[in-house]
C-alpha cells in the first residue's frame, strides 16, 4: 500500500471499500490535466460523488493547501466492485495533493488512508476500521494506517499496526512532508494474553428466584446453542433471564471475537474501552423494530440486531408482537448462521449465529388472573409464534414473574451460577471433542442428516423419539431438535450416548411439559 506516482502525473493512494464486514483495499488514482478546471470522480455508481467532491475541495482549501488548476480526475476502480467507501475523502484528497506535488509520493512506505473530511479539513471517524485494517494486513506486510483519532481504540483489535492519528488534512499533509504530528504515530503492542475488557457486566441469575426447570433449560441452551421459548405473564422478566443466559456462556473464541469486533465496527458501535470484545453480546430489540433493523440493510447496508447478536443471545421479548415478516426473516440466520442481503446484483453477508430467546405470553392479555381472552384470540396469538419460529425452538418452558427477593432453598445463587457455568463449559468441552474434525462446534449446529448418520441415540432412546413420531407429537424436524437436545443433556451429565431418559427429557422440553 503506497502513495506513489504510477505514471506521468498520476498518483496512487490506497483506500478501502466495505461490503458487510469485509473490506477491500482499492487504489485511488488521481491526475490533473491541463485545461478547463473541473473535478470528476469515476468508479462510483449513481450520483454518490457530488457530496464527496464538495467535501474534498472545501477541506483542501480550508486547510490552507493549494487546489490544483486544471481538470482533476479521480478513479476509484471498477463500479461493479464498489459497495460503501470507508472514508474515501482522505485518500482522494491525498492523491490530488500528491499528483499536484503538494505532498511527496513515497513508494517505499505502505500506507492506507481511511477518514472522512469535514469542510474545515478535520478528519472525522468512519465505520468499519477493523475490517479495513484486517484487509490491509492480509498481505503480510507492515501496515501504517492514517485514520481519525476517534478511530484509534478500534485499531487495538489488530496489534502491530502503526497508527497515524491525524487531526486534520493539513497535519496529514505536513506529516507526509516529514514534519512531526501533534500526536506522534505509534505502533500497537502485540496482545499480552490478558482478556480484553468485558463490554457489559450482566447480573446473571443471582437473586432472580428461578426454578430448577428454568435453570436447567438455560444450561441446556447455553451448552448446546439451542434456541428457547419462555412463556409467562406480562412482565415476567424474559430479558433478565436472557442476560442470565449470557453469563452462563463461555468467553468468545478468537475467531468469534474477531467477527463480533468487525460487525460492531461496521455498525459504528465500537468505541473507547470496547475495541476488544471478550464476552458474548446480548441484543434486545423492541417489538416495533423493522426488518432492516433486525436483519440489517438500510443506508450503507448496516448490520442489524441479528448480526449484532452473533456469538451471543438475541432476545425477542413479547415475540408475538413483532411483525410476522420480521419473524419469518429470522429463519435464515437460525438455519444458516448468517444473514444474506441481496441488493444491486450483489449479496452482502453478515455472520449471525446466536441463541434466540423468544418471550411469549399464554394469551394476548398476559394476565395470570382475570383473563378475558377468547379461545380464538388465544389460538391466533400463539399461532404468530408457532407459524413462524415454532420449529426452531426446541426448548420451551413456563415461567412466573421473577421474584428478586426470594432464592429457593436459601442457597447462595452466585455459587449456583458458577456451578452452572462450569457445567456448561465442561459440556462444551465434551461436545467439542466429539465434533472435532467437523464444521460444527455445538450440538445445536449439527444438521439433521449428520445426526441421523453419526449421532443416533441408543436403542431405547431412539424408541422414545419414534413413538412420539407415531403419535404425531413431532415431525422429522422436531425429531432432529430432540436428538440434538438429548446429546446436550448427555454431555451435561458426562455420559457417552443419549438413552431413554435424555430423549424423554428432550421431548418434554419440546412439548413444554418439563416440570
């Protein structure tokens, strides 16, 4: 990545474009031709260059730098490759200054420029710095990133990169000429092995007074990555239980942490103290959220709540109140672990492998006493879930309103939470060992055909599932989920293969009959 003259009067600077959470380093080329003044940017489809031209020209002039006379042409590459520029103002301005001779072109130093410019020439932060630096480091060489100072916390995700925190275009131009910056460039140290900061501390299940069945359901969900449905009266506290579920999950793996950091960077949600994400995220969207808010999209193809919950928990409290279209679109991430948004002949992918916690009420009013809902109203209300998400929710349990003042049996719930988290970690170790050499890490991810081929329960356990199929209680997809949950129960118990007890318990979870 260089700032260099690649031909007579042509300067090349490296910038980046963003597609989902993946960035591509592009060459930004500029040339100045003798003739009538003009400024054209090619390589951007549509009319997306007008504001960019105005910002760049105003920033150069207001920084006290000379604007070249003549016709200026800037190329950003093929329009078919262009998605969303990640701070292309700065590389465009530097390329123009380099081709005019205002700043030197140094082909020996690898650099990538990513920042937006204010009209006064100040560098503004942009979204997606983590994917940009990841793409820049793919070649294996040393990376020098010229970015806005506000983006420097995000750069901590990729140690070893030299960060040049330019306050303004004038400072960047002076630095390119060899003058010192107000804040000197610095190289991020390699990781010391210490865990990164936790982005949120959740209270867990301590003091919530959850029943043994609900705690078991949460342990099974955390261990196997199974989705669950919690049914209770209005205000039962489903988000609090979802937060407790997060505390049972182990830390993110290195790959998961990198993906989550890239997602939050692309969404512009990384900031000081949150660059390194170690713990699984929790997202609780409002029931009025649109399809774009939940699955992603909108201006610039931003990641939605499903992608922001990657590696963690997505809680839909009052799930039946969400629009049916929103619930239906969640089928793709529940099935594939990713969101695919097709637009303009191209597909943008966001990782979205999460645990879904759906909160519902037994009837539309959600009142435990004095309910006036008719059977037809209740049936229609429940069908909003069973007709959209029902087949993806193998764990179902009834809950009461949480009593934060009562702990069953007087047992210290903090110790109980620690033991639950330890059981989850041990179960994940067992299933990780069993699933080594496969694309899957948790029982909830194993597809139906693979379960039928290599993960059949013992004979008496399979008989329980077959009998439920004969009775019409479950179908083939339900049998797949029950088998996967039975394996998780087996891993939690430290056994080698599911038997009748594990399969019967998994069936009870599926039907909501567990007590």
